[in-house]
C-alpha cells in the first residue's frame, strides 16, 4: 500500500451523515497537523505505531492524550487540536472526515466528544472490524457516491457498536419515539415558522421535558437541529437551483435575509453567496 491515500468526497446531498474526505497514511517521525479548528468531525484509527493528541477546550485548557495501535481519536468541530506522530515509532492510521444532522448524536452515543476523544474498542476483534471497514473505504475511492455513503454508515456503526465507552441510551424506546416524531414534524414543516413549542405539542409533551429527551437522543437541542436542517436544505437549493438568496431564505422560513445569512454562515462557515460560488452545479 502507498504511504499516503487521500480522497475527497464532494457530493453533499446526504443529510443525516455525509462524508467529506478519507484516507490512509504511514507518517514520518513527528509528522504533525495543527493547531487547527475543523469544520467537521474527524476520526482516526491507529493501525500501528503511536502518537500524541493535544486538545484545547473553549476555556483554553489543554489536555494531552497518548494514543497507540488499536485505538482511535475523534476531533470535534469548533475546537483547537494538534496531533503528531511519535519520534521513534510513528503511527500509521486511516481516517474519515464526516458530518451531518446525526453525527453529534452518534458520536456521543459512542462515548466520544471533545471532552472524551479517545476511542478504545471493546475487544481486539472490534478494532479489527473497524480497521477493515476504514481501509476498504480508502481503497475504493472509485465506488459510487451511494456506495461510499453506505460504507460510511458501516464505519459509524462499527465505531458505535465496538466502542468500550458506548453510552446507554437514556429513556429507552419511548424517548427515541418522541425524537423521531419531532424529526418527522421538522421534515414536513421546516418551510413554515415552526417553533420548539410546536414540536413539543406534536409529541404532547411539556416543552422543557421535550427539549431534554430530544437532546439526550439526538445530541442537539431541538432548535439547533431545526436550524441545521433548514440550512442543509438551503445549501441544496444554492447548489442545484438559480433561485435568489432571498427566495431560498423564504423557502426555509427566514423572512429576514440577513438573519438567514448569519445562520447559514454559522453552520457552513461561509456566506450563502460564497457557498454557491464554490459548490454550484453547472
């Protein structure tokens, strides 16, 4: 295998989980990345060798993690991270960069976050399965977009099922039912001026209790999820249509174009106009 495989996935039509880049690298001694803030989730799995992850939280507190073979680490968007290979035994790893409406929920269910970024498998067999699925993706960059997204789901499932720190879902099937009801309500009504209160009424729940179980299940507050859903829909319209930004704003229930542009930039780190220029399909 070459020392480096790097692939970019440029189809952003997938909302629940989307792939941005992936690859494999056998690093040189002290080879490093950062300090850098990522826009998406980035997960590395260590095949051999070892290295160090340095993380800074939003209170400017730094934590150091030593990571070796059969382990992994997650970089969460919005946090400063640096990672580098060992001087004497540099790591060899495979990685994926991903995002989507369910990315936060699934990583938190796996017990992974900026506060707890190190992945340890339940067993060597779980680690081997994850390594195999990640390497398969790295070695099949010519597969169709649907097949690559399918492989991403397999990888995320392997992370979730094999994680030694996997979180037990609170509230069981009833919480999941309410969360799915709310998501279905958002999918049907995102173009209307709906609120968290409307979602809670759909589920026949008191607002604060609804907000708690939604966040416990989905990893985001109802309001955060609604904004991300609307902005993802807006991004698709910017990419595939010639509608004006004002028209797109109104289609995702923003009557104020300035408020829409601010919300869009908070999600995609660029303005709607910049996004269209970069991603517009000819």
